[in-house]
């Protein structure tokens, strides 16, 4: 059985074999940690919940920035349920949350029922952890999984297209890939646009305004092999960067890397 403070990884056969329902139950009971590799073959999503007064701005922000913000579901105001996971509770079934007030992080609980409001509209946004199974099946090494770490994520110098009151930079996740596997990584992830699709950049991180790959803004640093090429995918933490930049009065999000497990199979979002 997994310890509550131990990262969950692809190499952990227990978490890998869980159903999404089992994973959500474990998280509801207090298990925390990055969800890369949990419930093999199922779609993982980012969460952001905003007051109804900000929901149109968020929907427009996602529509204008589909690479970092591919929307898979939007709830009714006040609802904590989703068609993506029968019987799930968005207030309790993620490993860890973040609570924001006026753009400032004020809490990181494992249960947000005490913070929930009747006017919150939740957006479920595709997550790149979903396509890691396609990468693994294609023989692409996944360094953060091999090392039992969270994926590294970086705030870039690329600004998203603003929408109403929302604006902010794109966030990316990075996976170092051996040169001989780059083509497979591009091909496999490009077939899954609903979970960020193909990379937004390959190679020199300074082109994205990233000064040091060893100091991610979210997640953990990952040790690359000497010949690895850094590949950067648009990331669903981008709405959190928009919250920090735009300072809405209130928001709830997932903690980076600690996602919501849906019942949807990853193949449902594959375009070929």
C-alpha cells in the first residue's frame, strides 16, 4: 500500500492498476502526491473553479488559448459533479488543491468543502499526464517518472491571448527526450490535442524565457541524460498563472501535478 507522502509513479504497479474510482477514493481518504501513472489509460484533468461572474472570462480565455487550456467539461454554477466521472466530488477527490484570494495563494488543502461557494463554475482542462501512456508505449523514456518526481513546469515569456479581465503567461511542462525518440514524441502527443497535443517548443529553453531548467516554477527538477533534448508542452497550470496575474477575488485549483482522475479513457481523445 502506498504511503500518503510518497510520490505516485508509473513504476508503482499498485497505482498503475487502480481504477479511477479507486484512485479518487484514496485521494478522498487523504492520499496525496503527483498523479503521473495513476489509473493507466484514463484521462487526467486540471481543475480551476471561479465565481460565476468570472466564468465567461475563463471560458473565453480557454477558447482563445486552446493549447494550454483544452476544456473537457464545464460545470453548472455551484455543482461539484462532472460527466467525466460518475459519482465523483470535485471538492474532495483530488490529492491536493490550491485556494486563491485576490490572486494570492492562501491555502493548499486536501478537501475544499469548507471553501466551496454556490456560485463556483468549474473548468476541467486536459492534462499531459494522459499522453504519457502513449509515450511509454512508443518507447519514449519519461524521465520524471523514472526518477519518481513530479513533472517540471515553467512560467514562460509567451503571453496568452487576453480574455476580458484574464491575462497572463503560458506555463509549460518539460520532458527531456533522447534525439532518436523525438519524432515519436511529436507524433504520439500530436494525436491527443485534447490533452495539449504536440509540444510548443523543442530545444533551447531561453527561447521561452526560461533561464534555468534546474529551477522549475512548479513541480520538481528532472535529471536529463547528456544527449536529451528538452521538449516543452503547453500546460494546464496556465490558468493559475492567469489567476496570479489577473487577481480575481476567489478561485480554487488543483495543486500542480496532482490531478483529477476521470473515468474517460485516453483513447476517447485520440484523433487517429
